[in-house]
C-alpha cells in the first residue's frame, strides 16, 4: 500500500492563521506609507515647479502672474505681461503642469505673501488647512 502524503486540515489552518496574523500586523504599516509617499511626492513636485518658475524669471525678468498661472510654464502666455524671451518648448519637461498626488491643481499666487510666489497643495482633502494627510504643503515651508 502506498503512503499518502499531504497536509492535514490542522496544518493548513495553522498556515492560514499565520498568514492572517502577518497581514494584520504588516498591512496597516504598508498602507500608512502610501500617505507618506504622496506627501513626499507633492514636496518634490513643488520644488520642481519652483525651479521651473525661477528659470522662467531668469529668461523673462518676471514670474508669471497669478492670472497666467502655472500654465505659463508650458505655453507662452497671451495676457500681459507677455514674455519676450519665452523658452521654446516651455519650462517643464513633460509639457504639462502636474496635478498634486491627490489629483488637485497646485495653488499658485504671484506675488506671494511669503516671497516672490507662493505655491501650495492643499493635501488629501483639497481644502486649506488641515492636519496629517490633509495638511497644506507650501513652497515656503520646504527645506
């Protein structure tokens, strides 16, 4: 007679229990890191947009106005002040102004209350203020 080899029901239940326990312990930590990654991405995008704005000013002597907005980085503005030395191809590599990691537009004001321009993301909730994942991310607060 051949020996039948396989797992018993108890062994399978023990393995399922261990996997469920690992998922319960590790899952929340991994999910929480997603929020941290979005905050870090927003900060990087704000730094990159700030650099593009500085290049715009270097070429044209002024920052885009609030009315011209960040769109001035990808398409030459047609409203005053129209830049005379606008860089062919714009100032952003991908030729589009990115949305923040939560799918909202960045808030651009020039002249800003905190410098030549203010650039912000309102966080996950898309509203001014908030704490944690909903906190504003501002260009003047990024080191």
